[in-house]
C-alpha cells in the first residue's frame, strides 16, 4: 500500500473548500446533527477527493453516511497514539458480483491493525493520480489475485461511508479516519471461473467467500446501531442486538462455504451463517462479523440501479 494518500476535502456552496480534519465528522458537515446521512456530490478535483453539497465538473451524486455510533459524531474523537494523520484519507472498496449474483467478501487477516478478522470487500487507499475504478481494480488484484479486463464488467457507484477505527469511543480513541467509496462491479464471468483464478494475499486476507443473494440481504438487514442515538450509544447495544436480529429473510442456510488460507495453501470450510449476521459489539474484543460499512454497501447494492441517489 502506498505511503502517499489522497485526502478528503469538503466544500459547501460554490466557493472555498478545505481538507477534512481528522476526527471531525465529514458527514456532519452535510447533515443535521440528529441524522447520519446526506445526499452529496463527490469526485476527484486537483488531487483531492472532494465532497460538496452542490455539483461540480466530473462529480457524481450519491449518499454519504456514518454509523449512529460514529466517534466523530459523538465527540471526543481525539486521535490515538497511531493517529495524528494530516486529515481524512480517501479509500475505495469493491463489491464484486459474479454473473450468478453471488458477491465476493474477504475476511481480513488477524495480524492487521485495523478491523482484523472482519469480513469486508476488497479495498484500500486511493493513490495519487488514480481514478476510483482503477483503484478498486488494483486493490481487487492485490488482495485476491483477480484481474478484470476492460469490457468484462460493468460498475456503478453505491455510496460513501465514513469509517473510523476503532469504530466506537468505548474501544478507545480513533487511529484512522477514512471516507470509503463503495463501487459495485458486476462481472460477466461465472462464479466458478472467478473462483478458479483467485489467489488471495495471506498478508491481508485469511478467507474468502462467495455469498448468495439471500444471505447478502440478511446481512444488509442487520444494521449496526440502527436503534441507537445519543452520546451513550454504541454498536450492537440495546434491544435486538443479538446475532441475526432484524428483518432478515427466513430460511437461511445454517452454514456458508468459505475458502480459508493457511501457510500450506487453502482449504474449503464452512462457518455458521449467524457469524455473518452479528452486530458490532458495544465493547471489545471485536468479533468475526461483517463490517458496518459493508452492510451499508450491501443495502445500496440491494436497492438496485436507479435508486442510489434517492435517500
């Protein structure tokens, strides 16, 4: 991953604009304090990732969202010992959908500093001079070994997610702060062909899974902290915070198939579906689960084309 990072800038109106400050909510610039979502225009401008309340040349309209327990929203988000970054970094993540409708998720390696053992789509920092789709394709190739050739896929912008780690103040002060651009990539290739070409990087990935639409919809329905509000709130606390709670579809499979990586290669395995339906715990240690931002992206994917800018 490159040391140089593209920083997020924010702008209201036609003039001005400035770099977003680490630990201060970007979403809060564009929405009332009691809400967590805003409709914005976004795009690359002069080497920065710009988010604005009005369109600008080359921009796209989409949703920007933060979790209700976002440390930057609730206050006290002073950088931790690994913080002190000059601002908020721009990142890209891709939901890769095979021709059959299955989507690829990866489980982050246990040794990673941020969100270890959590299920996410491939993604990482936007590098200077990169376009969003190029960054997503690069991260996909680096983490999974999958190279998608031009003309073999279509893509759409799903939305922007404000991500801090740790994700809640109860876990300690933030050490990183990102705006993640989620892209939906639909491949013309069947899942079996994509799976045969997978070569995940064990430094970043401990397992991969192709999840069917029914399971993906159930994951999207278990939104972390949806029933919470106020300074004392946190992920997974309050009524209905157990695994699989929420309006998830019935008749889910008891287990899902995954490919686990090890020093000697990889092996097929099964994990209980309820692991993927867990909500983020209010206090550490963290659990194997699907990240809150991934649930947001899956909800946008489930909405389908033409509905992304109607929130």
